[in-house]
């Protein structure tokens, strides 16, 4: 899409260069899709030169400019296979490709869309939000004057299309800690069609910073306007009814998203169902075979319920 209000494209990574009427430009897939009638300048991060992905004993750092294609290739990289997986055991990496596939994107989006752009767009169905929140990611944010702050990704998005970035601030990177990557993980996603936008996406993790710890973390996204995270300690792991009650307490009805990709009632019901599947898979190993139900069970594709009259 042409944006005929743009007067300049400025290569910079310095928040001090930002002024009213500017927008940061990384991959630009959403920016150019929706266009703008008010922007005057684009601050282009294309020449930032930030390494897309760094892997080390403390975890993985994703540059905001890392593309989805680069992230998808991560599990096959030698540094991950030979260093991270064998030495540290990071089963959480199994979440990377399902989350990337949740874009259901064309090759153009796949190779241009960025991890940071998906977070900053802050749509409920943003799969990079799901991945990074589900792995306890921490976002590093740069501000004018050399300032910097960190925010958990689970708290970065505060509503549909809204996040914690102040005018001029720039998302620099996301850190995925080794403690989360070392957790056993489970993934569930539903949409109203096989190639549709995510209507419900849940990630569960079993593990913790200490060896043998069985802390359970459940992250709810896509169904809700912002990520919702439930944490259960090793001594307080829930059964099915306790998990449902915890979801009731954590997610008020008004927080369920409502758009063409799913009614709140359906998103709520599927949240309960997929959350219980994840709980059973992670806490009850004999039920582990239920993984396929998320994509091929008797409720796929899900039926859209009739909207209730007020």
C-alpha cells in the first residue's frame, strides 16, 4: 500500500530521533497493509545490524528485527542442536514452529514479518506474543536519552492493539530464559477454519528453575484481549475442577475477545477444553495421547455457537 503522507524514511535506531508523526519500520507487513493518513516519517530499522538470534547458557535473545523465517529455522541451527539441546535440554523449543505456523502466512509475510513487529502490533492472535509470553520472555525497551527498561512479555500487551510502549520507545529484543526453555511444553490452538486466524491459543509448561520442580504455567492468548498467565506451584498442582475455577477467577467474561474469528462464548468454552487437555498431558502422562485431539478430534473444526441475545 502506498502511504502518500510519508515525507521521509530515516535509517535510525535512536529513540531520540523520534518525533510526533513518526513510526518505527521493521518488516512493515502490518504498517503497509493498513496504511496511514497521519504518519509523516518512517524510522527504518533495516540497517540496525542487530544479530537476529543469540543462544547462550542463560537462554535465547531474539532481536526485535528477527524475521519469522529466521526464528522458524532456529531449532535446526547447529548451535542449538549441539549446544543448547544436548547440554541443557530445552524441550520448550518445540513451541517455536507451531507458533510460527500459526501465522498461516504467505512467503512474503514469512520472510519480512518480524518478531518485534508482531508484539508491537499487539493483536490478540499474535503468535509471537503467545510464544514469548508462554516462555516467560522479557522485552527490552529503549527510550530517549539512552534509557532502557524491561517488561515481561505477558504484561507487554494490555489490550487489543494496545501495549505499554510510550511514544518514541523502541522494542529492542526479547529474552527467553533457559529455565522456561528447559520446561516440558504443550501447545493447543484452534481457529474457525483450517487456515483461519487463531481464535484460541494456549501454551502450558511444566518445570521450574530447580531440577525436578513441577511448577505448572498456563498462558492463555488469542481467546483473550491480552495474555493471561496462571501459575501453580509444585505443591499446589490443580485437578480439572481447580483449573477451571482458576480460569474463572483469572479471566472475566469481558476479557474474552469478540470478532469475526470467534465469539467470546466459543473462545471461553474452548479455553476450558484446551486448558484441561494441556493439564492432562503435562500432569497425567497416561493421557498424553490426547495431543492430536487439538487438531483432529470430534470438535474440529469447532462449531460457531449462536450469539446470545442481550
